């Protein structure tokens, strides 16, 4: 029995030794990555957005962002669609008048705070409120947004959530007794957390009267086109789809969509988050006149991959205005000696805004996400790119996805760490046995010597 216990303890000790390094280093990398990915800026930048004329004859649509930011594509994709339609006054609005950091590290200076919007509309409710996913969903910090949404709904606003923005609406109690959808990764959890909601899978959006909810991320484009149909007609929606390069517009109904679920290959995200401790940092140059979807494509594609970090920079570090009037603040100027400076935007590519050497992702026509996904595949691997497209709820069958099939170097790291842990354990065991065999008085074999 003692022998069995001794063997069991030895096996346990070596198992712990094998797991100690990969688990510890993986946990540290994972924690650091999520803590630092989208930190809010604290430098007190106080640029105010440029004044834009307000047309009282048009309906007003606002994209609300929280004090802790929002998912970048959830906010910017519907914004560009509604602005491109030309049928709305479109603004971004936040609880407070200060910069907020969208996912990927893109700092947005909202057009209005809640009080500004009230003054602009003479205390009337906006016609449309778009609700993106908030990174602090379920936290007390979302309360200013959820309370404001309740008031706008009661005053007659049409609400549209994007992706897990439906969780924000559900938290506010606005989806009880209704049909709704959400991102495929979270919809199962929402089903359990909000049982009063009839959660619908396998659709890009659910139109339930004065509330429209969409599936993951780029499904927000379909939802915004649906809103355009409802306010301005099918032809206006078709033109908006063409303007933003969206080839999947389905007039009058939600386009068909296969419901995603977790696959074995999705384990790549675990390796990327826990063991890709040398993630490349890509500096992304912000240029005046850039499309909102061009920005979203860069910051969300690299961000959702969990394999690449991004930092927004500007040629002079000053805030820039996007094509449809949004204000973004870079976090400095490009560092010297960069191996890759990413410059999104077709206009920037045409004008060589940063000289001849940077990577101009949008030099060729097409939907802005296509070029970024192809670049991601070339610089990481196909498995990471497939994970990213499924997270974005995008159908990239037309893309030329090259590069390695799997991140083998990253995958081997935890096994290498396990081997190091075992070697250290064997070494400690050998040393301890050597000293134990020599006894407390080395060189003396007994009293009769």
C-alpha cells in the first residue's frame, strides 16, 4: 500500500511539474492580453467634433457607446450604412463628453453626450438608436446606457442592437416576451440568463417591430439596411449596400445564414491568447477622410484574431475626421524603424499618404474586410483567419486565403514548457536523492569505521 501511495504521489508530482510552466505562463499571458487590449486613454485629450448641420426634416439615428467603449465594427458598420443612405441625421452619442476606446484601441470622440442630444432634438427622442456590444456588459458601468435606453424606448425610439448589444437590451428588460438574436458565441448563455426572451438562431437579424436585433458583428450591416428600408425604402437600402460594398443585401428579409457552433479548430484561439506572448504590434495610421468601415476592418479583424495587437497613430498625432464626420484621436505618431505600418483606406492608398513603403491594405477595390483578412492569413495562419471570419459572422468563400495552415510554433510552446518542467523535476529529484544517499555525515559509513 505504501508503495502504491509513493508511486501515486510521484506521478502527481511530475504531472504538476509538467503543467506548472504552461499553466502559469499561459495564465499570465492571457490575463495581460485582456487587461491591456483596450485600455481607456487617460491623457485628457479634449478635441471636440466638428459641427455638422442638422436637418429637422430627416429622421435622426444615433449609435450609442458606453463610457467603457464598444465593439468597433458594431458601432462603425451601422454608422456608415446609415450615413451612406443619406436618409438620416447620424450621430454617435455617449453618456459623457469624453473620448471612448473602441475595441482594438481606436479612440472615438463621440459627437454628442446625452444632454447634448436632448438639446439638439429639443428633448424629443431620436428616431433610431443603434446599440453595439459593450465590453462591460453586465457591469454597473453600463447602467447609464441601459437607463437611457429605457427612456428612449418609452418615448418611441426604434432600437437596434448589434451582436451582443442584445445583451444590453436584455439587461434593461427591453427584450422580455420578444424574439431576438445575438452572436453565436453568446446566444446560448443569453438563453439561460434571459429565459423571458425567445432567442432565434440561424438568422442575421430579427425584426420585431420597434426592436431589431442582429447576429454577430457584420450582421449589423444587414440590420442597418433593414432600418434604411423601413425609413427610406428598398431602393435607398440597395444604394447604401452598393456604397459600402456589401454584396449580401437581401431586400425585405434576413439573408440566410448557417448557425455557427464551436469546432475543434477553434482551439487555435486558446493557443493565440495563452501562448502567443510575442504578438506583433501593428501601428495603424489614421488619415482624414477614411471610411468608417475601413477603420473597423483593420481594428476588428486583427483584434478578433487574438493574434495581433493594434495601435492607432497619426502623421502629426492630431485627431482626424472620417468620411462621414466622426472624430478619432490617434495615440501618437508612427515609431521609427517599424517593420510594418498599416495604412487603411482607399484614399490613403491612392495618395500614398505615408510614403511608398507602408502596407496600403485597401489599394484594390472591394469590401474593406476582405483585404485585411487576406493580410491576416498571410501573416498568421489559415486557422486563425477562419476563427476570425466566423467571429465576424462573415462569409469569405471568395477570398484567397494563403499562409500556413496552423500556428505550429505557438502550438508547440506549451509542450516545450511541459518538457522543461519535467526536466527540472527530474533534476531536482536526482539532486535530492544524491544528497539523501550521502546521509547527514558525508564520508562516514558507520561507527566502526
